[in-house]
């Protein structure tokens, strides 16, 4: 997948086209979640059962793509597709209409999942290229974590942008300790922390003179747990959720790792693993993709290829 992302970037293809390329790499499979499966099955029987299932899952569908303090950017596709699916199922006159609506939803979900991978890997590729092209310069002392302009919800990125574990100020990290992007669709980025007096510093060392101030260094350090504990309670809950916020006061080490990443709730509670999830049956997306492309006005162009050894 990374190889395909790189070749698409070099060819100047956007995220949506790159995502379509990723769907051709393997046999994509969509898992039908419980709320979709229950409504589909009830629609085939019709009558009061359908109304009951739609009412049961309406609040769940309306919450898709929403966080505790607003709407998560990038999730509108699946939420709107699922809401549209519910409307089509309620108005379906025949079982074939129900299957057609579910297949369309599965196609949209497969494409959404591919866009998540394409967008995430594209951002990661640019980040890696930036680090590799700058980290060996003597005047680069580290990198500072910056929140994306589209960062509208509190999450682990706020921790990474505010902790000071390297003595480089809030969000500063040594070149060998840059955090990896902590979640999918993360567009937060790092910028090099530079020494503007690098050459004057070299000259002062040669002459035996006092070197300029080391302005990139901070006098104090602050761990992720210390920064989180300094926040108002409402902000702690916004970043960590209520369960981890309750644990923060007595044992911050159970909530955040040493690098600032946030532990899953089940891990913070000392449990052996995550809770069981209801995962629906697999629905192959390849036939749906091929049928949809067959209706395109213009044929889908062949994928760009990397040269051997690149």
C-alpha cells in the first residue's frame, strides 16, 4: 500500500484517486455492523419490526462521526451514507431494493476506509520525507509538534503538542524521538526547531568567545501526566474521557505512557484485553467496485508504477 501511495504522489494523484488505487491492491472486505444488519433483516420481514429497529438504532446512527465535544472531521461520509441507507430501507418496496441499498452502503464504506488509509499514509509519507531531508543539518536541534488547522477535537495530539519531555519547550522532540502519528486521519505535523545563531556559535567557539544564547532549550520539563493534571477538569474529560480522567489524579502512569500516548481504557483499568466487539459477516466489495466502475463515463485509468528498486 505504501508503494502505491508513493507512486500516486509522484504521479500527482489526489487522495480520492489514491484511495481507489488501494482498493485494487487486495480483495477489500466490508464488515456489516450490527445496526446495519439488524435494520436490513427487519426490513425483509416488514411491519412493526422494521419501525422498532429503526427507532432502536436511530440515535446510534446520528452519533456516527461525532466526538464528546463536536463532530469529527472526515467522518461525514459514513454517517451520511448510513443515514441515507436507513431512509432507503424504510421506503423499499421489494427485497431487491433493500439489497441494492445495503450494497451501495458497503461500497461507500469500502471507499471511505480506503480514503482513511490513503490520507493517513500520504501525510506520513510527507512527514518522513521532511524529517529525512532536514534532520542531518547541524542547526536542526529537534522538531516541534503542531496541531493541524482542521484539529477541532481534543485528543492525544493536544498532549503531544504540550508536553516537554526533551527540554525543547512544549511539543519539542529530539530528532531521534519524534512521535509517530498517533491515529488515522491525523494531519498534525512537525516543524524543525533550528538554531538561528548556528554559524555565529561556530565562529565564537573558534575565537574562544562566549557563544550566543541557546534559545531553543527550555529551563523546565513537563511530562504528559503533569500537563494533563494542570488542566481544568472539563478539558481533562475532553481529552481522556471520563474514565481515564478519574484515574489521572491518583495514577497518571496508568493513563498515559512515557511518550505521551494515551492508554486504551481497558488497559488503564488493568484488564487483560479490550471488550468484545460485535462484528458482522464479511461482505466482499470487489464485485461492487467493479460494477460501479463499469458505469463510469470514462474508464478508470491504469495505475502509475514505480521503477524497479525505488
